[in-house]
C-alpha cells in the first residue's frame, strides 16, 4: 500500500504543476510522467509476484509418482523438469512450469503436484497423474467404407493414437466442415469414447464416430438487389455451379456447395467486367434457411459506371512489334471495357496452348518475361492502359530428366520428349511432351507433371523434370456375347510395353520382358461355329532413331457351316482363312507432325471345303486376296487417350488390289454373259434337274474363276472431335463413311471386304475383311443384307462426363444419339436415309482388362424385314469401339 500511495502522491503533484501552467503540459514533462507510471507499474507487478505472502523457498527432496501410467517414475520426473536438490518456491513458478510441461507432452491427464512432507528446509513432492487413453478400436458410421481411410489419415486416428479432448474436438470440427463444404449444411457429428476394461496397464478406449450428413441443401431461389443494368436472369446464368430449383434442368442440380458458391460470386463480378462495369462489387451476401429445408440466397450488388477502353500502349517490347501484339490482344480504342477478355488475352490460365501474349513470349524462349496491364488514366470513364512487358533473358533447357518410370526404359521416354538440353525454352513443346507421354499408354495421363527446377534468370537456364506414374500396360481380354449364331468367347493377352530383345534373358521375366514400348498380342476367339487365332507385333521406332512403326500380324480362322435343321455346326463343311500382314507407319513433319502416313501389304487365303452358302456359288475352291493399304491420319487429341477433352482425330484410308483384269487376259464380259445364260437355264421351269445341276456346276466354275484373285478397291473415312463444354463435360461428334468398288463392272464387286452395320460389334469374328460398324439400338449386323453392304455412312453425337479418372480405374458416363445405314450399291445410296437411335452408357477402364462398358440404346426405326421401332437393345462393349 505504501508504494501505491507514493504513486498517487506523485500524480497529484504533477496535476498541480499542469494546472499552474495555464492547463498546458510541456512535452518533456508529459513524457517523463508516462515513463514514471510505466516503470512504477512494472515494479509493482514484479514485486507482487515474487513476494507472495505465502511463498517460501525450500530444497527439493524426493519426488514420487502415483497414478495409472505405463511410464517409469524417472521418465515422468524428467518430463516435469524438476530436479532433486534444487531450490524452489512453494507456491511458485517452478511448480506451475512442471505441470505445463507434463500437459504439453500430450501423454497425461489429471495432473496434480502435492507437497507430501517438509523436514527442516527440505520439501518432498508427489506427482499424481494418469496416462492419456490410447485408441483401441474405431468405428465410423454414416459414410461409405471407401471414405474410412481418408477420415483416419486426415485426423490421425490410427490405432494407438492418444485420445485427447483436442483430438475429439478437431476431428468433430473437421468432419462437420468437410461435409458442409460438399453441400451438407446440416451435418452433425457425434463422437463417443468407451473405456476398455482389461488387465493391461495402458488405458485404452474404443471410439465411435457417427456422422449424420443429412440431405444436401437445395437452393430455393437466388435474389439480387442493386442491379439495374444486368437482369436477375443473366446474373443467375453467369453462376455456373450454384443454381436455384428448376424442375426442367437436367445437367445441373440446385445443390449448395460452399466452394462452388464462392467461385460463382467471382463469376458475377466477371459478368460485369465483361460488360464494362469494372467497379462492380458485391456489398453483401447472405443465406436464409427456409422452413422447407431449403435455403435462399440474397446478393446485394453495386454496379458502378460503365467504362470504355482508351489508348493502349505497349512498353518494353523489343522482341515483337506493337502491330503483332495488338493482333493478339484484339482490343481497340473505344471498345467496351472487358477486364476478363483483357486478362485472358494477356495470359489465359485456363488453356495451356491459348493464343495470348504470354504464350507468344514463352513459346519463343522468354520464360522469365512478365506482362502486366496498368491503368494510366480513367478520366470520363475512358481507361487508358499500358501493357508493361519485361522480356528478360531467353531461357535454354539445361538438364531434362524423367522420374517415376520403374518399368519403361529411359530411351522409350526420351525419344518422345520435345524439350532437349541446349534447346530454347518453349511452353508449347512442354505441353506437347506431356501429351506424347500420355498417349504412350504406359503412364497415368492425369498424373504427368512438368516440374521446373533451378530457374536461373541471370544465366538464362532452366532444368526440366517430368514426373510420371506408371500404370499396368498389359491387358487381359475376356469377352463373352452372342453373335454369328451363338455364344462367342474371347481370350486375349496384350503386352503394350513389351521388350522383345529380352526374350531370352531369364532375369527380364517380371513376369514378362517389358520396357521397350513394343506391343505383342495373342488372341483366341471361339464359338460352336468358328475358331480364330491371331498374333500381332509392333515396334513404334524401327531402328530406334525415327518414329517409324513396323507392325506384323498372322491370323487363322476356321468356320463351320450352320445346319438350319438341327441348329448345329456341320464340322464336315468348313471355310478356312489364313492371313498375314506387314505394315509401316511414319510420322510426318508437314503439314504438321500430328500427321501419320501408314502403308501395309496383306495376303489372305480363303479355302472352302464343301461350304455352300449364298455368299459363294462354289462350295469347294479357294480365293486369294493380295492388297495394299495406304492411310493418312491426324490425331491431336489431348493428353489422356481414354478420356480426351480436346482436339480431333481423323483418318482416311484406301485399300486396293492389283487390277488383274487388265493383264490376265480373261474375258470377264464373256463369263458374265455365260453366267447369265446358265442362270436362265436354272430359272427355266422346263429344264430338267440334270440340266439345272450342270448349269449350277458351270456357274460355280465361272465364279471360281472370277474370285480366284480378288479385285477391288475400298475407301474409309472417319473423324472425331472433342470439345470441353464445362469443366470435364466433353462433347464428341463423329462421322464415318465407307465404300467398296470394282475396277471391272463385268467382274463385279467381290463378296468379301463388305460392311455390316448395327449392334455392338461382338459378332465381328470373321477374317474375310468384313467391317462391323457399331450402331447402338439395333441387333448385330441387322441393318445390312446377308452378304453385307458396299457403302455406308454413320453420324454420332456423344456427351461424356467422368465419374473418376484415377489410375486404378477410369470411369465415365455418356449419352448418345446416332444414325447410320448401309446400302448394296451406289445408286441406292442416300446419306439422309438413316436408322436412328439414342441411349446412355458407362465406360470403365482398368489397366489389366482395358476398356469395358455397357450401353442401353433405343432404335427409333425398323430393322429390314420388320415393322415399327426396334426398341431397346443392351450392348456390352469391349475395347474402344465408339
């Protein structure tokens, strides 16, 4: 009290001095006054702490530990920081600090320290505590099992974890906020712990987490205030993710997701910036909970005034003239101010290959360039701007490396790189490298990442590291379905990253030689009516120096004649086909290096053994098919070959045989006339059976001569486009066309190499050159005649959306509309006479099994020979057919 009185006395004297100075306190006096008060206050607090009336100093004697704990007494005393023989004040800071240290260890609870005895000047202490319980078992209720691992990992709820009040609270808050962000605004989380009673010294508890997510909250309405220039409807439309309830909307649900809503608020301001209102802002936004368990969103806006662009100057550009930069910027003086367009034309972060000024510089080596738009004047709502460019020093690649390839050999990857040490940096080449690595099919396309290392603006160098994650590149094909008159089973083995050079190296079998990027496939397909065996091999870089692909395939099939009486195969009547093909495909450099020129030579031998059908007039004999195929294709689809999100893929292919009729000196016109005469004998009702049989035998001889060496030409065209509409929603239109013709009309169109339209393609078992054109919503091959069509066209429109694109399984759903048809000759061809269908489907890609899927298609038109719409068909899809 004495100290406090002295302070008050000094204050009183200072106050009198101030009064005597005409109520004016000099600065020095005021400063000294404040410092004196601060010093005296600190001294008073310090003395009050150190001189507590009941504090007394002792020498610390023994320290004992009691309580349920698995730690030794020595360990606990060490944690506390107390030491026998040291001087302590009781009560005092040392005891408080010891309790704090034990709490901070996160090992104990119920911590107390007691004085058990005092002898002379020696104090004896006892620490009483209990171990924090360990987590024994964890049960999670209210969510799918697939979410358990994430919950355990994110909250550190592994068995043996110390269960503290903080752990329970943070886990509860984490789960509540997690599901609220996903739109479950009414999420409630309950956590209970139950002590495990057993003989073990360690305290353990079982934990039960019960998560009640409730229903996702729907947005009943979105209301705006303060907007006059842009209507409520336009503003709601600009909010891409948050939508109010609308029963006719299909692709966007009216669920409230916090992160999406935050993004949509930015989209509202962007909408104003696109229309010249650069000062627009959101004054407030609020969420109102309605009685029907929905919410209403109220957004209060301030629009501001409309602006236009004034003069735009480029500052600092030496590499490119103003004229070129203006062509890319595409903004003129007097245009309505559009802040969104301005930003994107300087640097469009949504498109890595966008036509913007930043990419112009980065594709020419200026990695370290910076480009900023600065407003220099806004008088009279006219914004003058300067585009300030710091070009920096051109950058060159120093080191280029790849990490993550455990199976694929380095040379397979490095030959696909478009960025090499010593070359000028180009962002376009980095993007192209990522695409090429994804197109290999050996890596998870979603996980390929270019990492910039050691950027050095002074020396103008950059190291590039591509990170990849390998996926299973070998596939097992197991297929079953009905087609060709019975059940068809397929077993195939595809090794898409094979290494034939290690074929005789025992150590390379893990389980097969891999890593050189070659493809090896073995396939067996069979039913009661046929057996097919095939082998194929391809080397994508023949010689290892240039992207020239060499491929070869060998195949053999044996078909048995169908007996319509007992519906069984007649194995005494067979049709054997043996074929071999060699091909080369070369990547071109012009018009660009997305183009590939392919060429192939093939030979097929058709042997008929008492195989009499409508397809041939001879049942015993053979035909030879020697052909040359040339094709031009261009594929610039984006990174993931399973789920492309951009680009296009088109191909045109011509296949033809030598024109034998020009040099084999066979009178095909005479054979045609003779055949007509023999057919007339067969059709004559007055002809005897013996004469008919003789005429039939002669027709077989004529056709054997016509088809001894097949003469034909065939043209195919196919094109696909991929457009990303919203996020990962992709639109895929496609068109197909095929035509089979003959050099010599007297010889006619061959019965092979024809088109069979309709179905899912599982009936494509024959190796006679036929092409099965899938058209969902109709039975297999039902839209062509028995012998197949010679011309077809098909149009398709498909909308795709991914469910997951993880490496273990890529899954996406789709909806489609398509139409197509086949025709027997060009005179009947009508590209608008289509068999139409629509439907939905799903695709699942697993590295071990390839692409699997199922489609449900509805055919709007009739199948030839029937009336009315065909209706619903179910199709099982194997491989990337559509």
